[in-house]
C-alpha cells in the first residue's frame, strides 16, 4: 500500500503523465539493502523547513535510534529521490559527539547547544555495532542571516 500511495502522490506532485493515477512507482525497489541496521537521527527538518538549525545560546534536542531498513519510497516533499524507510528501533547505546565544540556542543543525551555562528556535524554512534550517522547543524545568530 505504501508504494501504491507513493506512486499516486508522485504522479500528482510531479505533474508528469502516468498511465493511470493508481499506477505505483517502483523506481525505489531494490535501492536499499533491506534489514541493514542504520543510526537514524531526528528531527529530519528543523525550524523554517531548512534542516537542523539552532540559534546561538539555544538548544536543539536530537534523537538517535538504530533501526533496520525495511524498504524505500519516493521523497515527494523533499528531493524527489528515493528515501529509506525504517522499521522499529532496536536496543542500542548511543554516544554523541560534535565536530567543533566552539560552534555547537552536544550532551550525552543528544541536546545540541549553539555557541557561535557556523556549521557543525553532530554524530550519533553505536560503537557496539560500528554504526554512526552525522547531521549538519547550522548555528545562526538571532537577528542576523536566517532569522
């Protein structure tokens, strides 16, 4: 059903001709190794719909879970390409780190704090499985640039 709905949305959203409105789009089939575990960091989109953003002095709570890939679907509201769909989380111990503590720090529980304007990578790691994922976090100064 997910692929059928994705196909309908893709046909309507892209305004390209499809044979029928109910025709599924299978271009994502096989694009993800099903069952492979990945670290997934959220939220996917920050304020203003531009990715993860935090202002200097403010905090941004992040979450990270280890989840198995269950397939892929079309990212209709994002890039238009294929995005991985994940199953239920599996138990994991997540460690957090930052690429530059001068720009943003991150606590042991995943709360990022903006320190100065710039861009930083926040990484969530499950050492026991050798898995990690990083998210780019933009730190903005309130009243300047993107605010």
